């Protein structure tokens, strides 16, 4: 599938640039042509959606470059022009939710409907089945613990539209000496194309890989490749799982975007885990960074089978309050570079509507995860930068607290953001800002500690 290979390259390059890993040479002429073709198709799809919505123009988003004339705001005194946020415990009829049954039966469905229609889009009522194939099983000790790696392919039934083929790339690694099903943490990850590779830790770093930490704990890990089944650009919206269900036609304004599609794939991986004797399906967590941090909180909110989430630097579109004027803005998310993550309807909030007109905000997305635990992770503003808005993500956890408390769980315990490297982990919502960059790496030990509270209890 050409679009899969092409978007994999562009995605890898964008992530490498985002992480500050520098330039990896010029694209080949063939890759440049593919990139330009993707950009052209993306722009046309974006214009088509604007026409459907009756929008003639949108407000431009700020720049992530602090030296730019239109640099994003990083002044906390200017960050909160809004006076209120949507109340997660206030029914549409104006009545307050005071018991768990009303939350589950009435208020939660209202919030889901708002996110479906206006933000992330609706998953079709019927999606194709997935037939899982074990490609290979190998022994491995690259993370200093004897392990078994299963490489898997999820073949999506395309009998309804054979012109589009979709396969889900998944690997599962479990300790070789496990004598019973083990907990598994699944990461949204990606595969670098030939010639590119993710750089390792800095020279002299003593930090163990997250994989080694999990294996030493006696747990397993999985890596799911979202771009294997849904491209990370607007050109791919008529391909992948979204295009397959739509039979190659453009989206409607409330159709699902890539974030919901990526979360759909995570649910299908859970379906496979249910058939694998090495996995304890009651103790499966989900983790991701950046755009995949967004996908992580979306997957956790919509898929009740995930036991815990580790949400890394998700920023706007993830756990960050969208009404905050700090770092990345709705106008950036609704641009032609990122609109494909969301429903077409979301573009409206970059013109003519504003983020204040949104019926929901990020704290309600976190609230949809209740009562299950969520760990919100961020890097240092000096190293990672201010684009992801660490405080905005912290507040997304803070204002989800009333729902957790209603359901008998603990909130963050404070409304004051803690200093860097001081974890908040006493509740079922956790937060820690490490002193590193755009990575979850330094927070893995803290997340594992949090998960152990729940997983170890379940194993007894």
C-alpha cells in the first residue's frame, strides 16, 4: 500500500524534527514527489470539508517558534481569558448529577455525544472484522531479560470494498519465564522506514529502557503501529480503515478522524489479546506520546477494557484545556496539517466559532476514563518547550476530579501545579512533569509504580 509507506516516512520525519533530532538529509526525488502529492490531496480534501461546512476562512494558529512574530502565548497571566468550563456533572437539562447511576445512564452519554459530533467524530456502527495472524515467534534478550516476541498482522475484512486493503501491525513481547498470563502495556508506536532510525538515549545515560523495566517487573509490552491502518494526513482519509468503511469516499462532517481510528485499532488489539494465553486481559494499559498521547487518552475514554492509561505530552486535543490561550491552539488543530485527527465539524471552532463555543473540553475527556486510573506526563518547558502546555494538561486532570470523586475514587488532591519532578500519585488521576524533553522516558518508573497499585492487587 503506497500511502502506508509514504506516510510512514513523513510521520517519522515529523516526529524526529519534533524531538529535536535534527536533519537526516534531503528526501530523495521520489519521496519528494510522494510528499508533494500527499500535500496536494490533503489541501483539496481540507477545502472540500470547508465547503461542506460553509466556511470561507479560518483563523490562523500561532507559531511554535518563540522568535516568530506570531509566536504562541507562553505568558501564564494571559492564558485563561475564559471564565468558566463546561461542568462534567451538569446535565443538559440544567440538573446536577449527584449519583453514579445518573452519571452512567445520562450524563456520560451526553458528553460522549458531544465529543462524537463536534470533536473526534463518530465511529461507524458497523466496522469490518479483523483476522489476526501470528507472523513469527522469536526469542529475544535485547532488553537484558529473556522474552518472547510475537509479530502479528491484523487483516481487516475488506470484502465490502476490495479496492482498499488494511492491515494492523502489532508486536507483543512477554517474559519467557512467565508461568501465567501477564499484564501488558501497549504503546502507540511507529516503524522507521529504511535509512532512518530512532536515536538511542544520550551517551552515558543509565536509565533502563521502558521495555526492560516492564520485563523485569514480569509484565509484557506491545507496540501498535497506528499508521499501518490509518495514515497521519488528510490525504489518507479516503484510505485506511476510514476510507474502507466509506468505500473510498470523503468524510461527512461528523465522521471519525484519525485519533478515533487509531483508538479503534487499539481495541482490535485487545480483541487479539483475549485469544492469547500469555496476556492477562484484565490488566492491559495503553501509552503514547505527543499525537499518540492524544490517541491514548481517546482510546482510554472510549474503550472500557483498558485498565490504565499513560498519557505523554498530549497537549491540545489530548488532556490540555482547549480554552487556554497558551501553546498550541484549536486553530492549529483545525488547520490542514492536523484536521484529519478530528471530525470535520471541529474546524468550525477555528472560524466562525471559537473554543469557548465548544460544548466540551479536555477535562471531560479525562472524566470519561473514570473510575480507571490515568497518569498524565509532561516534560520540562525549558527542554520540551511550551507548545504542549504542561499546566493545561494538569488542569485537564484537575477538573476531571469531581467525576472520579462521584464514583468513589480520588482526584489529584490539589489545584496547584507541583514543581517539576514532584509527582502527584496519591489519587486515581496522577501527574508528573519531568525535567527532560518530549518523551515519557523519565516517567516510566512512576507510571509502573502507579500501575502496580492496581495490577498487583488484581493478581492476588
